[in-house]
C-alpha cells in the first residue's frame, strides 16, 4: 500500500507530507484547491508524462516521493529482477523534475529511469481518473478487460504470429519483380567474382605495405647496410671492429691470467665478439638478398591500388569486404534458388497460418466464456449501483488474425428496458460511465493483485442515492486493499476510513495548497460544507453528523 506521499513545488503545492492508511482514504476540498495536482503528482512519481509547467511558479525544481509498504512477494521479486531491493516489504520511489527538462528518478535510493518507474507502477497502484472512464468508449480496451478477467495468455499465440509475419516478409522479398531479380543476380555475381578473384587477406596487405616501404627506401637501406658491414669487417684504409675485438680479447685473456678481476670482462668481450660476427653475417645476407628491382615496386603499387579500390566499393577494411562477400554470396544463392525457396516458404506460410487460426479460434472461445462471466458480474455491480435496468451484452466479430488475436469484442449497453444494446459511446452519460468503470474495476480487482487503487472523482455525474452506493462500494473494495478517492460528494466522503482535506491558503501574494487529516468533528464540518456550501447551519451539521454515523455503523464490524 501507499503509506506516505511527499510533494514539493508541484503547482500550488509548496510542500506536503501526506500520511495514508489502510482502507478508504478520501480527499475533499473546494474547487481549485489542488485536488487535480495531487493526482498529477502521483502520476509523476509513477513515471507518467509531465511538463515543465507542473513545477511551481518561481521554483527551479520539484520533487515527489512515495513510500510503499506491505508489498507482496511477487512485487518484491519484480523489484529484485529489476536490480533493486525492497527491504522488509518496503520501497521508496522518487522523481525530481527541473525547469531544464532533466530531472532524475530513484528506486530505493538508487538511480532509475521513468521506464522502470512505469514498470513498477503497474504492480503498485491502479490509478483511475476521469479520462479512464472515456477509455470505456474504446472497444480495444474492452478486449483487454476480458483477457485480464479470464487470465487469457497470449504468449504462445503471439510467438507463432511473429513467426508467420517473418515468413510472410521473407516470402514478399522472394517474390520480387522478375526483371529486378535478374538485375540483382547479375550485379551480385559480378561483385562476388570481383572480390573472390582478388584473393584478399589482411596478412598480404600488411606484407605489401612493408615491402613497398622497404623498396621506396632501398638506397638508404643498402647504404646503411654497406656502412655497417665495412665498420665490422674493415676496409683497405681502416681496420674493422671484428679485428679490433679479436685483438682486445687476446690481450684481456693474457691480463686475466694474472688479474683475476678482469676475467669477467674477458668473457663479456668474447660474447660481444660473437654477437658482432653474427651481425656481420646477417648484414651480408641482407646485402646479398635485397636486389631491388624497380618493376617490383610497380607491381606492389598496382596491387595496393587494387585493394584500395575494393575498399572504396565494398568496405573500409579487408574484414569488412570479406563480411560483405559472405552476405552477398548468401543472397545470390537464395536468388539462384528462389523458386525452390518460394515453394518452401509458401508451405511454411500455409502451415503457420493454419496453426495461428487454430490458436486464434481457441482464444475466441476462451474470450466468449470469460466475457459472458465478466458481463454477469459487472451487471450485478451495476444493479447495486442503482442501475438495475441496465443490460449489458458482448458484441463479437472476427477479423484477420493480428497480434492480439482475431477478435473484435465490444461491451454494449442498454440503459432502458426494451432498448437494444448499443455501444457505450452512443448512449452512456458521464455518470453512467463512471459507475460502469467502477463496476469494471471492482470485478477486475481480484484478478490483478495490486495493493492500492486511486479513484479521481469516480462520482462525476451522480448524486443522491447513487452517490451513497458508490461510497459504500468503495468502502467494500477498501476492505481488501487500500483505496484513495478524490471526491466532491458528501455521501462518498462519509464512507472514508481516513479523511484528508485539500485547501488553499494565501500568504502574502502567494497561494499555497495544504493537505491535512481531519478529526471526526472536522469531518462533520467538511461534509456539511460539501453539502450546503460555506453557510453551514446547525441543521446542516446535524445532517452531516448523522450521515457519518450511519456510514460508520454499516461497517462497524469491519476487520
């Protein structure tokens, strides 16, 4: 349930910390006091769409936080699956907004996104506002009511439907215009032949670039190698390092016989001499090996240019070209065998289409059964809500299988005896829509397992006895889950187990909205004000007190 709601800088609400309780929490207040902003704040913290205009004038940021307690195990598991923690069945979620349009969200004190808030919202609170009654006018919502009520699972059907859609998409591609297919085959075959003939490899390109660099600098390389060789082996005019090291070694050997300290240097000089001899042999081999032919450079340049042209046409690097070759080879093979592939796809389409239609027919049967029971229960609720002559019916029509099945189902209503049932949009008034929606919510309540429900002026368009029955029904629903209700009718507010008043105060030149719980006597005054206005008479107070007492006595044994 929602235990605490904190609001800061939302419209005319500067700061409000609202403690909520189990049962039916009712909110009342004068028109324009900010009741709508309360619902807007709750929608915001649940990840709903907001605008900068919701932030209090003159402020840069707004904050809404909500503390949920007594969370059921399945909700705690969902929180953990999302990477958060609901310790001891409690969870704090918050959302901060700013005038720059950035803001941030938190779940359990850790950063989150509005998408994650919306995922959780569906398991935490069911918010029903005036706009939701208008959703009754959309037949698409009726089908979701039936699926929800009947526990109808669409996963298997939708998986098969996606497979059918993929096959049809591939089939459409395979049935492309014959002339285009031939042109495509010719182009792909040319590209495959061109890339294949090039026999590309990353190792070859690296080797070519290395050889090209060597040949371009052949004169420098041979000059340096010749100088190294002469320094090691000497020339007619100058003794080489090898000879000098040989003489140095002989003298160190002689000296180390008498001066033991020089023996380690004797070994080092000997080793260095060996290294220099090995270097001399290596340089000589290089000089013999590198016979630089200018024609070889031309061949390398031609090959490198060819590789670069292929890169410009088919990919930035050789692996990209080879990946492209694999892709077009597969496509060419499919085009070369398109007739066989089309025949295979047509067989798959026929089989999948049959299976989809069979599953859709099964869904239709389940929906008709669930819809009949749903209508029966809703009609019971409406009879209780002073709509005894209302008759509901379910219109069932078929359509081509789609993602949600092959059904078009719509709740029809007959408000008066003898009238044929018609769409809600044709005959239902605002008050009737509100009561129908309350009936639907109440029937579906046991199916969703959500711990809190919010009704924003569910009593719109009703009064008198009907309003009293709406209040009684809300109180009955609140016996099993927490209910928050914004109302402007005293017969509804009288059934609240926790009554909060929303009112405005003007301080200086600013208007502030306040929210505070009412004592029993304050409730009597508020019920009288709602009923007769600001001029409250003793008779109005007496009537309000009686209304509250009768409502309390109805549920005196409530657990």
